C-alpha cells in the first residue's frame, strides 16, 4: 500500500492555514502546486504506472522533501 504524501496528510494540524495561504500567498501557492505535482509523479512511479530509474526516483524524493521543508517553514512563520 502506498503512503500518501500530500501536504494536508503531512500536516493535518495546518489544514486551514494551508488553505488560507494557497489563496493569499502566491509564493506558497506556487510551491504547493509544485509539491503536489511532484508527489503525484513519485506516486505514479512507486505504483509502477510510470517508469523511472532509482536515481531519478531518489532525486524526485529529495526535491519533494526540500519543498516540504520550505512549505513547512512558511506555515510555521504564518502561525
């Protein structure tokens, strides 16, 4: 079973703040969209629906983690 990594699942306690920032902060909204798209790509690869090398999957996961860290920092700062 694949684990979901969308931002609301990652930070359920920030659900409302995520929603508010997506509407009010263009930088956050852009990063959120990039994170969401990247997560979908990783999930397709993990499910076997899309082929990728192990190195490619590792790079995508690292980039996703970087984005998550950046998004979390914005969430915390907005609190």
